[in-house]
């Protein structure tokens, strides 16, 4: 972390919380850490991502303002798309470990594609809001299967 920021309050995945109403610098965060700050409504979150990580789907999901382009980002999800994401989330209540959850998840992914609202990053980001990374790894295998089938 740059020397200028060391004197500021630091929140990690395992410790601390962020108070709403200020400027938050998310310096090369993980997805888990971003979930700690995604609820902030009165704060400005400045995200500096690792070159190997991409938080574009997260930014679209939360409606972030991109200072480089001057646009407010959006997923363009409609009610049917959000409903399908909620259904996928429900199917993962045990972490997508059984055949039924996999089969139903594939069904809802096809529904998303059918209405033109499938985006792998959006699906993963939406699920990461409440699911563990172990569960996400199992979901990624289902998404790999889905992506290869088209």
C-alpha cells in the first residue's frame, strides 16, 4: 500500500468494518472485501484493481460511475433477468453440490441467454454477494459446462 495511505483506517477481509459516508479506497481488493463495502450508499468508493482481476461486473451490478469514461455502469438486467439470478442463487443454497442444483442452474442460465441477459461476470458477481468462494468454484464448473455447450 502506498505510504500516504498507511496512516488511514485499514479494513481487511477478516477485520474491521467500513463506516458509510466518506471516501473509501478499495486498493487491489478481493471479492470478499468488496462485499464488505457494496452496501455503502453515502460513500464514494474508489476501486483500484489488480491487473489480474476484473471488477467490471461488480461495478455494473452496483451502478458504479466510471471516471475514465464518464458513464454510469449498468447490467441492463430486467425483471426476468434478476428473477433468473435469484433462482440460480436459490439453487445454490447448498453450494451447487447436487445434480438437481446443477440441472436447474443450467435451466436458468439458458433462460438468461434466451432473453439476452446472460453475462458470466454478472452471474458470478451476483452469487459472490452471499456465497463462499468454495461454492463459487463449484458454480464456475457449471458455468464452464454451460459456456462450452453453446
